């Protein structure tokens, strides 16, 4: 299919490349022209204004927006809404708040413009591994977008379906899913990131406790000088706590055992906060996820080895640098 990728940062640029490799035609646009020029060398169709993006697409036009959540996304979708025609589709693949999706979709519906929200997980590794895609929107919108979703997703690969799924008809095994109406995709991605906070915090605290086992405050016969890089490598094999986050943690510790390249200042993208807001609205206890969020707030005032572990994981899966550090 032919579609536009608007916003060519860490995620958008690599998603455009994966689409190009999959045989799609991609109109590439970025506010600064350098990433656009780079992708043009790799086969993309360059565009230097949103009006040019729309002009280079054929109806029904598909514009996938991958700019930072908030004002940048609002402004981009607002302008596209003025340029597109009935039957065209705007996709927000960033980390937007699901309630904003509902508001935007209702506004665009008055013009006959379709809207889909796609929670996108995969970070800087997605270009090779594929992206886990959580989509919200009408059936018509998702069907229009399906060829791109199939290419961006990991596919079945070597991961067998879970036992008990025999007879279920779903694209989940392919790595993408129509989760429900507008907003459902970003809602599921929001909870995904909230869970991610909790998982990361559990690894970080456990490693910090093992690091502290060498403390001179402990009896001499109960002190342990533990090789955390080797322990994480061990746990990757046969352990019930194995995961991709553990893989990335093992990589970070192998490269820098003391994690002294990190200060331990840990940012939050907003989705952890929104997960806690949703829990409050639903009166659902979320002790672990809330505590993990508050730990990130505390990390900006005092830093532990655990926070350095969190910072290392964020850099490994998403290319996130600490505040004040250059990428």
C-alpha cells in the first residue's frame, strides 16, 4: 500500500524503513528536512510540507503520525484534518492519551475522516524484530490499515500460540490486534507501559539487593560479592523470570557492570501516570504500578543502583537518554 509516515524520529524513521523493506510506498515527512532526505535515499518519497504529503497520496489517503505526544500531535492532526478528504485515514501511532483519541475522532468524523490509534511497542529494535501493535478504531479504518500493520508486526516467527488457543481466529499471533473502538489501542498500550514500569522496578530492586549483599554492615560470613552480569545471563536460561527486559539488562551489565555511565535519573513518558489515573477512575488497586511510578519521581532527587538499572533498561529498549544527556 501507499501511505505517509509523518515524524521520522527513533520510531517513525525505522517504521518507515520496515515498510519500505516490505514493499510499501512511503511518503516521508519530518519537520526538519534531514531525516526526510535520508529516507529519500532509501527509497521513500520525500515531502517537505503536510500539504505536499497529502498531494503525493492517492485516495483513500493514509497518514501515520509519529510525532511527540501532546502539542505536536495535536497541531499535526489539526492541520491534516484541514487538508484531507472524506474517507481518508489519520493514524496516531505515538504515545497519546486515549481520551484525546476519542475527542479527535469525534471531531474528524464530522468531516468524514477516519481515525485510528495504534499503540506501538518495540523501541529501537522494532525495525528488525517487528513492532507489537495495539490498534483502536472502526473496522473500516483498521481494514484500510491492515497491510501496513501486517508488515510492521513481527509475524508468527518461532513463537508458538499459547496452549488452548486452538480454534480462535485472531491476528494476535501475528503481533498486531484490533483491540476495539477508537482509544482502545492507546488504552491497552497505556496499561502495557504501566506493567512495564512494575516489571522494570522489580528487576531493579532485586539487583540492588544483590549488589548490597557485599555491604560491610552485614556479618562477614553472610557477605556475597555477586557478579550481577553473570546472574542476569544465568536467569535468561530456563528461569521463570526470563524476559526481553532481562535480556536488555544482562546486555547493559555486561557492557558496564557498575552502570557508572548512568546517574539514575529516570523519566516517565506519561503513560505510567495515565495507568494510575485509570486505576483510580475504575477503583482498581494498582499498588505495584503506582509504587513504580513514584519511584521514578523520587529518582530525580536521590539515586540508587536500582535507578541506574532502570535507566539502563530504558536506554536499551527505547534509546531513551537521561535528562540533560545528549543522545
